[in-house]
């Protein structure tokens, strides 16, 4: 299959970035927590939620750092509006097509659990929907148009969020 000519990049606006899609709802959640405080039940689970949340946040940060390092190692941009010249399928990208977004989600869930901010969990749901339609879908169209069969093989072997199929060649 011959790829069609893609646009210069997947995103052309700062408003179509993870900073906005996840950051604005996070700030709204903090304001809601201040105005309408709610709490996760703690009791005996309190220490486990704090420790688990801290661990999940650490996993999220690690995913983001590893993804950015892999982009840098291969000379690919992470900023919106910049075209990519190579499909990144190695490192953390061999187990997730979206390790940056996955990292942000893990970090936010971890913070919500560790610091007891249930509004973050509530507003993460619309963020995930927005992430799919505002961030991921345009990126997938762009990469499919730019890399054609190579990208389709990657999609067939590496899951959008996490995991590989048995026949995966990306490791």
C-alpha cells in the first residue's frame, strides 16, 4: 500500500497537546477539590494507597523519561507542529504506541491516590476521551499516511496503550 502524502505534522496547535488535554482538567480537579472537597476512603488502605500511588507516579515519570530519551536518541521531535522523519518502535515504544500519554495517565492516577484527590480521577475520564480524539487519532492518521505499511505492521503488533501481540517484531 502506497502511503498518501501526510500533512507536515500531526498537530498544528498548542491546544492539541497533552499539556492542555490532561493539564486543564487536572487544574480544574484541584479547584474542585478546594471548593467541593471529597475524599477517598482511607482507613487500613491509606498506607497502601499512598505507597501504590507513589509507585504508579514513579512508573508514569519513568515512561515519560524513557519515551523522550528514545525520541532524542533517534533524533525525533516531541513538540507539536514538528514533523517526524522516522517511526519510533524501539525501547518503551515496543510495548506501547503511546508511552508519553500512558505515563501522564499513570502519573495522574498515582498522584490522585497518593494525595487523596478523587476529582483528578473523575476528570481523567474526559481527558482520556479527549486524548483519543484530539491527540491519538490525528497522530495515527499522520503516521499511517507518512509511513504506510511500516506503521500498519507496528499497529498490528504493539497495542495503543500497553502490550504486544505474539507475532511482534518490535522489541
